């Protein structure tokens, strides 16, 4: 039986410093989206692409990620964990895998929630055009979304002419989405990538531009229909609301919960082992596993988490623009 043609790489070493108290306890790549770790959705797409072997690069609270994902068998893949000791940018993190990756690979940034339409199109684009890289893109309507990511400019023949990291002046609305298919020449480009003056990091977009400048064909595939980088707690709420609508349900309740009669859940996700002892209304909320509520309040646009184990910081986290109703 022949080996799968592609490997997978997920970069999951980032910190969740801007996600409130629970960001210090839970790495962003495993925050629960409708009670599934974020990376579980990415592993689903890896499997859909025919990928069986996935490298997961871990750093901050990496043991929590290994606890959540195990060896990958629960998700239909085999996971090998690689620890990132220095945070020097995405290109640097990918470059550390050169001795382990021996074939083309699908790369995902582990703090982004993607909704992808037919991930096989990226493979078809690479194999059909002999591309050295295929960038997942989305035609944006929000200029700020392009500014937070990178813009992609194309030649008339469909190959990529230029990629611009976090552009201040947006020339077009074609956004790169943090999902890539690379052949092995990307490692040559990474070795030629200088640190940026602005962030003192090795940017992956610079490596991609080096590929282009060395006349390797780089293509795009418009496969991302919805995406969000989980930076703040309201991003977690947005992801859960999106999934609730996709599942056509108004709420989800996890396992082993004890919820008193009279609790009104509206567009809300409740994790496992949650206790709600007093009738309350929760609207557009995410209640993380293990939380106990007994004050009978009305919560809206809120993430409720256990208190921080070391600091005792409160478990009520409000960073949504809607606030508490």
C-alpha cells in the first residue's frame, strides 16, 4: 500500500494573551467551538484531504493540546508533536520541520477557525498546474479583514504576482487565509528569508514572495467561505454562533450537566459538567466546562469560565461589543 502523497502541519504554539483570564489556562487552538476543540475541525479537513500524518507544533501550554488530541486516532489521523522553543514567526516555525517533512504538506494556522468548501481543490490546483504552493484565499468585503491578514495579487494567467503581509493600503480584496499547500521548495525559500524590521520575525509571506521571485509557480484556491482568527473572547462567541446556525440548532448542552428547570438558553453553548442551580437567561453565551452558576442573572454576549487557578481572576469574561444585558 502506497504512502499518502501529502502530510499535514498545524502551528499551535501561540499564546492567548488577549482572550481574558481563560486564555492563560487554555491554548487558543483547543478553545471549544460548540464543545469541540478548534483543532478538531482542522483535523477533519486534513482527513478529507487524504492526510494521515500530521505534525502539530506546540509551545504555550502544549501539554493541554496533547491531552485534548492524544495521538490523533480519535480524529482519524496520526499526530506527532513538535515543540517550538523560540517564537520567531511562522516561517521559522515551519522551517523547524524541514528534517521531518518529506513530501508536499498542507499547513494550517492553529488559531483560525475555517469553513472550507472542498479542500481537494487545493490539491487539484497544485497537481494540475505543477505549483510549488497553493494559497487558500477569500474574496473579502471587509477592508480591515485584509489588513489583518495578507493580500494576494495575481497575474492574468492566475499565478500569484505578489503577497503583502498586513497591508496598510489595500490594493485589492483578495485575502490570504492562513491555509496553504506547499511543496518542498518552500524550505529553500524559508532559509533565504530575512527577519522583518517591523516585528523582528521570519514572515511566511516573505518566504512565499521569494518562491515567486525565483519563478516557482504559486497559485490560489478560493476554498475558504468563512474564517475568523480567534484573538478575543467575542471571536469564540462568533464561532459558536456560526456553528449553531450551521447545525440549525439554538443551543447545545454538553455531557453530565445539571441544569435546573426554568433556565432559558438562547443561541448558547454549554460545556460538559456545567451546573446551573437557579433559573437564568443566557443569550449568545459560551459556558465552558465545569462552570457553576447560581446567581440567577441574565447573561448576554459573554464567555463564562472557571476562575483562574493561580490568580483567582473571575470566570465571567466580557469582551464582546454587545456587553452584558
